[in-house]
C-alpha cells in the first residue's frame, strides 16, 4: 500500500513527490516515458523566480535527482484506470494507494492533416531541441505563435539555413522578448495570417502548402515542419473519478481537489488560467501537502 501514487513525472508530479518524500511518505510515481514533462525540451528557462537562467533539461534533471535522492519509487508504466477506492491499474500491474495525485500534463496538439502521422520523424516534429540537428543547413518551417513556436524558431536559426515562422494571426501570443530576438535574425521569414493545410512528399516531407486568410495558397519547399500549436490534455481514462471540461481539462474545486475524496490534480492537466512552470510546481506542492493532511481524515 502506497500513501500516494502520483501520475506523471513532469514538474507538477515531481514537486508533489519531493514534498511527500520529504514528509516521509511511501510514494510511487508512474510515468509513461521519461521524467521532465514538456519543460525538459525548453531551451532556456528565464522566468523562474530566483533562477536567472537554466536549461529545461538541467532543471528537470535536478528535480529528478532531488526525488531519486529521497528514494522515491518511479515506474515507467502507462496508467489505464483508476478507481474511487484508489486502485491504479497500469499496463503491467495494479497498485493500491491511500491517495492519488493526477499530474499527467498535456500532449502536443496535432494539426490533424493527412500524412502528419506518417511523416513523424521524416520531416514532421513537435520538438525543435530534440530534432533540430537533423535539419542542419536546410530550410524548415515552424507553425504557431506561442512561446514554444518562438523559442523553437530561435533555436533553429542557429542550426538551419532558413526558418519560416507561420502563424494564423498577425500578432503573437508568445513573449515580446522572443519575438524581438527572432525579428533581429537574418535567416527568418514570417508568414502571417496563414496556416499549413497540406504536406507533400514521397517518403519524407518535401513541401508544405500554406493558405492565407484570403484563401490564397502557396507551396513552400522545406525539409522540416515543427508544429508548435499548443497542448491538449489526455484525461478520458479519469472520467469515472473526475469532472472534465469541454476541452478535456480536469475541473478542480479549489486548485487541487477533484470531485473524488483522496484524488487530487496538479499542473497543466487541470482547468487553470496560467500554465507555467511556476504554477505547475505550486500545484504539485499544494496537492502533496493537502493529500498528506487529509490522508487519515
Ligand atoms: P500556446 O501558448 O497555447 O500557443 C499555441 C499557438 O498555436 C497559438 O499562437 C495559437 O494561435 C496557435 N494554434 C493553436 N491551434 C492551432 C491550429 N490548429 N493551427 C494553427 N495554429 C494554431 O502554446 P505554447 O506556445 O506551447 O505554450 C504553452 C504554455 O507554455 C504557455 O503558457 C507558454 O507561455 C508556456 N511556455 C513558456 C516558455 C518559456 O517561458 N520559456 C516556453 C514555452 C512555453 P492563436 O494565438 O491564434 O490562438
């Protein structure tokens, strides 16, 4: 019997594990892939209070070390089901806990156009820091107008010959600081009020077709398309124990409580105003401390 099972080893889940581990609780963290969540791919974090600059990788790895130093148990398994009596079934086993913290984050939003899936790793990518080096000296495009798209484009300018930044509006959601840095680069071309409607190629990506707001189409020859159009949650499997909103995010009653006693939620997976590293770790610590406080009530 675990005191707390934490689903997800991103910043929210690992912070929950850090707080619960330091409180001496028996914890299991379940993670599908690898620790770190989305932040591990961030080139540089510059808005975390008290830390001037740190790469996403260094941040996530330090946090991971903090929890493994506490001997927190981590299993790389996929959660398939949880129940109101706090049983967690994965693809490998079933575990019993007193409390559960859902901190499963969100996944990259897909563009949902033909061949997007087929060309994954063959021109289509959702992570510039992971795949950028494959496109050294070539021309690529980044789709999106948030911080991820701007950061991805900035990262790619140092590797590839040219970066097209394609965004569906003419103003950006991402921070002005990143936009200004990008505008100062001489190998960036902005294609605004436009989106990608089609991708072409025989065995790998060769062209993308862009359509602007006047319905005009144009062909762009690029070797890579980095899709950075936000995230979507994946909470269908928790529907029996939590309420989810129309976009799929978990509804929390007062930040971390769900409708089921002893099941908590933390981080990007819940309905919230601001999805940032600061708010994810805040949720993680609050969920852990709340779970501990209410465990024997
Ligand atoms: P985001 O802020 O939600 O931006 C997604 C972008 O994709 C928006 O510009 C949106 O356009 C566009 N978009 C959405 N659906 C689209 C579609 N179907 N077709 C074309 N374009 C589409 O996502 P994000 O950039 O991944 O950032 C997520 C969160 O992480 C944000 O809070 C962000 O600040 C944070 N973040 C922070 C850092 C940092 O601080 N260093 C780095 C990365 C991310 P519209 O603008 O028109 O809606």
